[in-house]
């Protein structure tokens, strides 16, 4: 990847207190200020959540073989979901992303950067707004040319573990790396899977990038938060929390269960592995030797100091541990009454 000439320690001052190794990164500070104020609102809200989600939906249109069902498999992390929005936003698994895609597109055009670069920058900035979040790598320099990725390349919430692992292996990811990627769901909410409960969070701390998600997905479900008939929805252990079938099967599959469980007591490893696997995801299909490392522009997230716990009213008996190599860790139960989680605020009311 491109740094600042032969001496990678050379720095350039963009403005007081803002330095980079490559001068072409300076423009991203202007974009950072603009999107924090006018798109992401400087918070770990739905706009930041969706920006992180878009990274995956853009990049996973990729195959190691270059083919998918005998046809072009997509260019990976190339911005095709935005460049070819008229095609890819019609795919079922991209439902609910249209408003954010088109809003992001306006910012990319305004600042004269490629759509692929903007997608991966906005997602990295968005997740940095989350307490405890990762500081993701950001490489700039993607071309603004791509062909549409085909449909059915994004794993669906109703897929089995075998289906998910097969699709992800085709893109170059191991079962352990799939578990690592699922840390993104710690700041997630569901949109349009069950329209009766739009914006229901996937864990009890949707504004914190923490390990609580990995605890709660291992708890026995008691009742669905919605009508219980949506494809991919399963019973949840907490009122107001939405549970995806895909999260259930990945948490309990022998190929990913131990990696999943390991994050419950090791937040640092969860962050480190997420950063590494996201660096891999965000450069699928790209020649990194032709990209410039502008990671210095990404804000440093605040730390989370608390440990993961069992939710109020839950005990070790509610845990469906699936890692045969290591016992489920001893973690405390949060005191207090059982309460229903509120939906995540969303700027687009019909989601």
C-alpha cells in the first residue's frame, strides 16, 4: 500500500493537530467533519449502524474463483452497491439500505471521492462512534468503476450454518472469521425482516460495541419479539430484543462456537480480531499496493470498561453453551428487574 514516499515515518500537517503520512489523506479530514455533523450525527446511532452494514453488503460480492453460479461474481469492496444501486438495491438482502446508500452517495459526489472509498470510510467512522468500538483500517484509492455483483451472494438470516460457511468460504473466510465478523451485530438492529418490530436491537446494548451480543445469543429463547412468523426470526431471551436464526446457528455450530464464546471474557481479542477481519473484508478484490493508507483519519473510539454479564433474571441454567473444549465462563448477572428493550431510534420512520 502507498505511504509517504521512501520514509514511512514522514508526516504531513493537514491542520493543527491533524497529521498524516500521505498528503492525499488530508481531504478525508474535511469529509470526516462533514459526515460526523451531517450524516452520522457524531453518535453510534442507526446511521452509523447502517454504514457499517453497508461495508459488508458491498464487499461480500466476491468469490475466490471469480465466478458465482457460472457468472461474474462481483468485484468485492468496490462500491458496486452504490455505483450500481439501480440493480443491487433490488436484491432482497439489501432491503432497507436504499435511503442510506443514496444519502452517502450525495456526500461522495460532493467531495469528489469514489463511491467505494466513501462506503468504507463512512463505515469505519460510524463504528468509531460506538463506545468500545474498533478503529478500522481505511485504505483510499478505489476506482469508481464496477460491474453489479449478482444476487444471492449475501448470506440470509434464515440460512443454515452450512450455507453461511459455504458462501463465506467461497469469499475467503474461515468459520472463525465469520464469528469475528458477527461482532458487528453488537451494534445492530433489524430492519424489514419483521416489519411489526422494525428497529428492534440485536442485543441489549446497541450503542456499545461490546461482548454482550455473544452472551445473549447463547441464551435460550423464550418468545419472539415480533409475530414469530418472519423468515429468519427466532424466539428471544429478552423482551424487545430481536433474534436472527443465523446468529443462533453460528453461536452453536461446532465450527464457530468456541471462537464465539471466547469473546465473552476477552473484549480486547474481539476488537483486535474484528479489526483484522474487517481489513480483509474491506480490501476484497482490491490491489492494496495501489491504495493509500489513510487510517490516521479514523477517530479513536472510547473504551468500554465493563464486562459482559447475564441479563437481569437470567442464570447459568439459561445458557445453551456449545463449545465442547472450554466451559462457559462464570459471569455475573446484572441486578434489577426484567425490562423490555426499546427500539433503536431511526431517522427513516418507515424502516
